[in-house]
C-alpha cells in the first residue's frame, strides 16, 4: 500500500490540530472538521457549480450561433 502524499498528510494533521480533541477513547473532532478538510483538499478543483455554469454558457453560445445562422439563411 502506498503512502499518502506528504502535503495531504500535513493538511489532515493540521486540520486535526485545529478541530480535534484527544479523549480517553480516541480523537473527537468538531462539526467543521470534515467540511473544512474537504474544502482544503478540493482547493483549485472545479466544482459542480463551475461545470453547470460552463454547460449553461456553452448552451447559450450554441443557441445564439444557431439563431444567427438561421437569420443568415433567411436573408439569402
């Protein structure tokens, strides 16, 4: 089994230091732990919102292109 990249391991350790509390049974993390860690791990990654926005922009451009093409063909 391969090791986790050092940068990711450091990010997780830092998040545990920030949000974790050592208890007699293990480590307890705050409610923000997983959300914050997920956000840090996904920094710079495209989100679903980004993809939907790109799809909408592409659909709009395609519709405008077809409308312009139809006007050109009607004018011939």
